[in-house]
């Protein structure tokens, strides 16, 4: 049987030379900024420098900073980064195309992306992917499918993990404002070689992969005594943490520059420099906080949401007015838009969207690990017809819907 020829690079010789020059200059600038703002340090497995052939790099996803810090951590040899398709709808599309990044539809089997990754590995390139599919919500790791190891086995690729610590604390996804100044660390480890996967299979490495990429940012910061400085401590956090642990009221929290404030009972929460909570009662006296950090608070909030939805799956309280848009998959162009309302049935594992003057949409939540979302604005679900964005009138409903998916997973 005739072997399939290896795919050729899309760049000419001179184009590749120019790319390497620009990449080296950009790398130098990112290296300098990472040292200046985050005292960035990398610990690399000695085997990393000796690896050749196709390499699949799997990284945890904590922050906006991850791709830039990932490039610095890997060194001067570039990798083909797998990025969300939605980024190709933004002004950085030309840069992503020049870097030959691979677009992928999040939380969906994307055959086109899988084929492009396969071509890259067969061309002995490095492919860089975030298995979690999106940035951390609360500083703890999200679940991901270990099937990525089967993909590595089929393509006879070495598997390397890149674990970032401190990136979420420096720039969490909810913050409205600039990043914080504080330390970020990276660790690169060889998980397995192609011959290991062929000989032993993927099962012995699944648990090891999960352990390598699992990261609790707040515990790490407390144990390492890390500090992060910012004048804008909590703006936007109420769009992630909406339920007050003091009085139990949902959607009662608002955020200023420095504090979370409950409109129901009057308690206030602020951050220490390690991002643990300080609580003040309605009289302004400091008292013991219910939770140490954002992750613990968010876990409690999800549990409260579970109780509410499971006990009252058909209640009118579960119906929410919204706007919606249907976008073209590749370009992000608006195909349809309108008004309607949606409701979630956790027991049935479905989301029903009633669209004015159009047919009802029933979207299954079963098996979904999550959805792409922008806190306080919209959630996005990939369908065969395109990208469906739901814009709840109540901004708190975005995180409540995301928490519902976490309950299902």
C-alpha cells in the first residue's frame, strides 16, 4: 500500500525565514514583559530539549495570558496553537492566520480541526491545545476528555504537559480592568513517548494527565505565599459569584472597585493580596468569611443551584426573557436574530428556547462539559445551523446557566 505523502508547509522558504525572524522578535518582547510584570519562571523536563518528531502539548487554561506565556515557556521553536473559532471573528484574525493557528469549535467534535491537527503532527510539527476548552471560571481546573491521548496514540506523537500556576490570579476572566502584578510559574513535563502509548495503551496515562493539569490557583497561592497587587480588586466578580453566603439571596451581589456588596443584608467582601476573602458585616466590623476563596464559594453556589433546579424543574422562575442571534460558523456573520425566552430542565437535560414568530428550539445539555460564554452578556452553543448566542435580559443568568451545565457534567 502506498504511503500518504507528508503535507508540505504553507509558507515558502523566504516566507518561513521572515516568519522565524518576526517570531523571534515577538518572543523576545514577550519574554521581557513576562519577566517584568509576572517574574515568569519555567521549569522544563530535561527530556523536553531532546524530543523530536510530532509533539502534542497539553496545557491547563487559566487566563488570557496563557497563550503568550505558553509561547515563552516553550522557547523559540513555534507550535501550531489550537484556538477557539470565535477568535477568528475578532480583529486578531490576520495574526492568527499568519501564525497558522488551528480554529476549533468548542465543546463539539470538530472534524475539520482534527484533520488539521493530524496533518500538522504528520508533518512533525508541535500542536498546542487546551483540553479544558475554555478559561477557568473560579481558579480551579475544568473537566476534559482523556480521548486526546487516543488521538496522540493514533498519530504516534509524544505527549507533553505545560502547567501554568498563578495566571488566573494575575488575570481572571471576570475582572473588569487590567491584570494584576504577581508571580506566574510554568512547568513542562514529558508525559509519554509514542512507543509508550503503543506498548501500554492510554489507560495508564489518563490519571497521570489529569493530575499534571489539575490546578487549584488559590491553594497554590496560599501554600507558596504569593501576592498579587491591583487597585481594582473585584470589579466584575458579581457576574461569577452572585449568591450571598451570608443571607443566601441569589443575584443580590454587586461589585465596586474593591468590594462585593450584598443589597439584601448589607455585608461586604474584599480581597487580601493572596485573593482570600475579608468579610465585613452591615456595621462595618470585620468578621470571619464563610469561604476562603472564589473556588469554594463557587462550588457552594453550584450546589445551591442544583437544589433549586432539581426540586423545581418546571417552575415559572426557571423561565427567562432573552435576545438571541444565530451566527454563521466560519465568519461569525449574523444569519438570524430576535427575541424570546428560555428555560432549563435539569432532570431532562435540555434547554428550550421559544423564539418569537419562529419554531421552538430544544437543545440537549446531556454530555456537554460546558459552553462558551461571556459573563454578564451571552452564552454560545454550537449547532449544525450555526452558532446560537443567547443574551439573557438578566446578566446574572449567564453564570447561572453555566453552573447548570456544570451540574449536568
